[in-house]
C-alpha cells in the first residue's frame, strides 16, 4: 500500500520504535495522530517531525494507554476530528524481566491492558475510520516471546501472544473491508527506553547480543506496509529459532532456565 498523503496513527509515538516510525511516516504522510503519555516528549517529537516535513499535520493525544476509560474517551475525540485513518500502528508496549508467578497482580493487569486490551479497543473503536479509507493497514508490534515461552517474560509472552492471535483473526475478517493486517514478530532492539520501562528487572541475564537497530526495524515495517506484507519476523533468523522451539520445546526449556540469574 502507498503511504503518500495518508493519515497514520501511532501509539507509543515517543518511544524508540514509535519515534523511528513517526520520522519515516512524516516524510510521506499528510497527517499523523500521535498517542503517548508524556507531554514534553510529544512536544519535542512534534517539532522534530515538523522539521522533516513542514506540511505534515499533527494531532497529539496525551493519555495513559493502560487506562481503558481514557482510551475509549480518546477514541471518541479522534472520531470527531478525523474522517478516516489509513494506517493504525499498535506500537506502545512494556516488557518484564520478572517471574509471572511472583508478580503483583495489579502490575500484570496494567501490562495486559497496555499490550493487549488497548490494541483491541483501538482496533474495534476505530474500525469505521479504517473502513472509510480505500485500503487501510493495521500494524501490531509483537515479539519473539509471543511465539516462544520465555522464562520470567511470562506476562509479556501471554499479552503478546494474544496480540498475535488478534492479528491473525483480523487478517481474515478484515479482507471483506479492504483492511490489511501486518503483524511484526520482533526480536530485541538496542533501545534503552524499553529496558528502563520494564515492569520488573533483574531476574534475566542481560542480553547484549542479538540486538537490532531501531531505525532498521522501522524501515522494514514501513517497507512491509508498502509491499502489502502480512507478517514480518525481524530479524529473520528468529523464524528458525521459533521453528526449533516448536519441534524441540521440552529440551530447549532446559536451556532457557540458564538465561535466569
Ligand atoms: N525494545 C525491544 O527490545 C523490543 C523487542 C520486541 C518487541 N518490542 C515491542 O516494540 C514496541 C515498541 O517498543 P520500544 O522498544 O520502542 O519501547 P519504548 O521505547 O519503551 O516505547 C514504548 C512507548 O510506549 C509508551 N508507553 C508505555 N507505557 C505507556 C502508557 N501506560 N501509556 C501511554 N504510553 C505508554 C512509552 O512512553 P514513554 O516515552 O513515556 O516511555 C513509549 O512511547 C513495544 O510494543 C514492545 O513490546 C520491543
């Protein structure tokens, strides 16, 4: 799908991947709708995007994306100020490096709300605006941990595997309405913001290898939209790891425990 002169909405726009995506979209899109929680970061991002393309229109919404009521209110505001959305990117998300069984229930609920419930609310709440476009794209940013059960990333794995199934279901149902879905199964990126935001830290050994550059990931996602892709695994070699886990899961689970401190 072409993205020239289109309207794109990005959640978690101020984060590592969100910012990289917005920078790329700003060059071609007519309008960007940005959702994030920090007013200063959004202000800074707006200036950066305007410097890339002075003509791009920007509409920003500051809210806690793990608060369902705030999300529903924002959906109504977006519906009054926009007739259509061509690209919706469910990017905001938090991870965890803490055991699921020892987690605080409220923390896990917040993670589930942000990573799964909000993408679901946005997809359903904004579907009319997506249908109004001749063709539209919904992009869900997932993780390798949605396909492989990882120790102490349990809550994250559970939320993102739900997101993966949301993508699969919408990919079938959306066909009738010219709505395309791109699901991104993403490996670790070199982004400190994500590591700082983790729900719990410290139980997983630090991964300093296998980290992909955030800008490269954003480039691949934009290319995926342009080429009408339905699923991307970034970097590609994680597809092999996922296949191995499906074939030899029980044996590999022994090795996964070694990742714990
Ligand atoms: N980084 C990785 O290694 C990695 C690997 C696989 C998948 N992913 C996925 O990629 C996506 C983007 O990750 P990233 O690395 O760019 O993370 P990031 O830099 O932490 O960005 C996340 C964005 O979401 C926002 N956000 C977090 N909690 C929020 C809340 N309650 N309400 C509103 N906004 C909130 C953050 O706001 P602030 O700017 O205020 O923090 C930020 O804009 C996520 O879905 C993540 O699960 C990341």
